[in-house]
């Protein structure tokens, strides 16, 4: 009897579609887009298919949007979270916070165990009133601007920032009072923009050409750290345990496994993580949803009918939020077209042959292109059409299980998912109940990428409804 030795799995044997005109040494570098890299990743997938690659100076970047391949890639037994370049660079701000921790860092498991109870559906009770107050401030702000164009992404950013500041660590950024953004917010946004811009740059270029920007970046990070450390110190002085926010939990709750508390520096990293991960993502979804609602008055009306049926008293009650099923479908459909975290990275846990066809060596990684996955042909022939009914329960049940992943996958999926839905549904319902939306007829949707996505330059007129 003869035995055959299995062929070794070698990255060099992997052949994937790629842009034409690949150059020696430089690879496909001419085809790199740094300012709209996710939309470019999507366009590449539309040309080259559900798996393709770009080679940048010898480094291979594999883009995947084929739902069948994602059955393997999204399986934590086979693949796991990878900190791709922009995320790894975020560690200069968020250190070993939940989002930027490596899988093996003990602080990830500890913080996850301590914080998970703060993100359950039941935990939303503790944040609901603060979310309502923030939505109320937005209504007041827009009521005073009747007949004017309002800068939608800027204002949804304000509301999401206030929500995370107050529910996270009892901090008011006074976004609706200030004429200029809070200095911490400006520093944070500059830091994120710097990280996104410099992600594919060379350290020497940063030290020379971008010397001033780099110095500003360091000053920004130091200032943000100092402010957060002062917030934590003040809470300690005042006595932790009196507030129902994330900071109290981080200061007082122990890891059920080890009995250990989070250390001081890690708490700062978690706060910065929540600020970065839980602010622009939610704000972007609100802004995209408002864009589509302004273009589809019939969808806005259907939502208002539901809101009138569910929201019967003066205040929207916490249990009523989950009953706004149609508004939730609007949120899901906005996240389908524009997943504000537009992709995630996964690395192979062992040598593997993906889809029985593509050899990947252990620790090689891919980028999951959500923008294209969410436009895959399995969604039907009209993927660009905004249609919340795609999320009717029967259609969700019949769907390929990997076709919709705006919150990532597995053990490193978004811990804030429930929080984000509660907040966004509450804010959209409050806006729709209070305002009619008028679109700017000259506006064409243009999507801006920082690390997240937002509708660039979107402005609407908000007229107070008389009922
Ligand atoms: C619609 C809004 C949001 C979207 C689209 C979103 C999306 C995501 C995605 C795709 C990931 C996985 C990233 C990866 O695999 O590398 C993630 C992780 C995470 N998100 Fe969100 N997110 C949203 C809102 C929030 C909010 C409101 C918070 C906090 C209040 C939050 C906190 C986090 C954290 C801490 C992680 C890391 C979890 C871990 O690795 O253990 N997110 N999010």
C-alpha cells in the first residue's frame, strides 16, 4: 500500500486575482488609495471578485467578501481577530483597551468579563434616561434652527459623544452649548485622523516631512490622557459606586475568575476605547439613516406611524425602544449599506486551505470588506436600494448566516452592539416624532472615511412638527 504525503501549505502557492500591471518590488502600490481605502476595497471586489489581493511593497493584503469563505474566516476555531495597521496604531491612544488588545493579552479577558454585564439588554435601563436627555438637547438645538440647513454628521456626532460621555463616565462635553468642539474632542479627532493618515507611511517620513503633525499628535495624546486620568481621579475622590455608569463598574467590579480589579492605566484605555469605538460609529449610522429618511418620505411616514403607536406617553419608555421594530429595520438597512466600521481583520490560527482552494499559512491575515459583503448578489438585484424590509424576520431567517456582519464576529465582536441599537433607535425616533426632514436637492451622497464612515457634507432642514 502506498501512502501520499499531504502537500505542504505554502503562502507562495496562493494565486489570487489582483489589479493588472503588478510591478516588481512595488507590487500594486500604484493602486493604493489611502483616503477612501474601504470604498476602494469594495470597488476592487466588484472588479476582481469575492477574494482578491493587493501586494504593497511585498506585503500581501487579501480582501474577502464571499460569504461562503466567511463561514471559515468568521469561525473563531479557525481564524481570530487580527490588529490590522490602522487598528494597531490606535494602540498609541487606546493601549490594551478591549478594541485594540491582542487576543492573548490577559487584560482583554479580564475587561471583557468585568464589562460584559454592562452591555446586556437589561443594562440599557441604566443608560436610557441619559440617552433621552441627550436626544432632547438635539431637539432643542434643531428647534432653534428652523429654516436653516443643519450639519447632520456634526450634530449626530455631538449627540453620540454626549451619550457616551455621560453613560460612560459621567462627563458632559457640553457639545450643544459650545461654539467650538471641546478641546479633548478636537485632540481625539486629530489623533484619529493622524493615525488613519500615517497608517501606511514610513517612520522616517513621519519624522521628517510630517514632523510638526507628529509633534502635535504626541501633544494631543498626552492631553487626552491627562484629562481622562483627572476624570478617574475625581471619581475616586468623590467615591465610586454612586453612579450607574461604566466607570463605576470599572472601579468597583472584579473579574469573576480571578477576583482582580482593572488597573488604573487599563481603565484609562477602556474609557478612550469607548470614546473612540462608541461615538463616531453610532453617530455615522444616525446620519446615514437621516439621509435615507429625507430621500424616502414614505419610509419616514411608516416609521412615524409605528412611533405614534408605540410611544404613547410623554416620554419614550425603556421597554418601548425594543418595540420600534420598523425603526430598528431602518437602522439595520443603514448599517447594511454603510457599515460605519467598514471591515475587520482576521488571521489564520493554523496553516489552512481556505475554501479548499487558497493556502494560508498560520498568522497570515485577510481584511473582510463589509461594504461589498453587504452588497453581495445574495441580497438581490438591487443592493443599492434602501429597503428596510430586507430585515423582516422571515427574510433574516432565510438569509445566508454570514451575509450581514456590521458588528464583527466571534468573541471579539462589538460589545456595544445592544447599546448602539438602543441609542440610535431612541435618537431617530425622537427626531422623527419632532421634525419633518427636508433634503438638499443638490446633495449627492459622498462618504468620508476616517477610521469610520460618515456622509460627507450632508445637510438637511428640520421643521418642527405640529402635533
Ligand atoms: C453602530 C455602531 C457600532 C458599530 C458599527 C460597531 C462595530 C464594531 C465592530 C465591527 C467591531 C469588531 C472590530 C474587529 O473585529 O476588529 C467592534 C468592536 C468593539 N466595539 Fe463596536 N461598534 C459600534 C458601536 C459601539 C459602541 C456604542 C461601543 C461602546 C459603547 C462599542 C464598543 C466596542 C468595543 C469595546 C469593541 C471591541 C470588543 C472586543 O474586542 O472585545 N461599539 N465594534
